[in-house]
C-alpha cells in the first residue's frame, strides 16, 4: 500500500473503475451468450436479444472496454447468425 496521499487515492479510484469496467464487460458477454442461446433454440425474441446485445457491445466500445474492430466483428457475427 502506498504512503503518499495521491497514490492512495489512485489505488482506490482504480479499484472502483476496475469493478465498474469488469461488470459492464461481463454484462456484454452475458447479452451475447443469451442471444447465441436464443438463436440455437430458435426463440421468438432473438431480434430483441440482438438489439440488446448490439447495444451492450456499442456501449463497451464507447467506454473503451473493447476495441472498435472487436465490436464490429462481434456485431457482424451476431447479424450473420440472426440472418440464417
């Protein structure tokens, strides 16, 4: 643990940011998995789940949690699965 006041504050701030980022990234992954499961089972709400998953991916990209190319790749794969 650091001794300097500003370093102590940075440790606390980084911990909060890490928790927030991890939870948002996990929510994105969960949304993608729910969409994949709906496509596998040919569920009625797969279009709605696609919209939610796309939104989660876009938000993660905007926050800098994932690279823009990964966001595009994920959305493209989901759209291809939806079109089948």
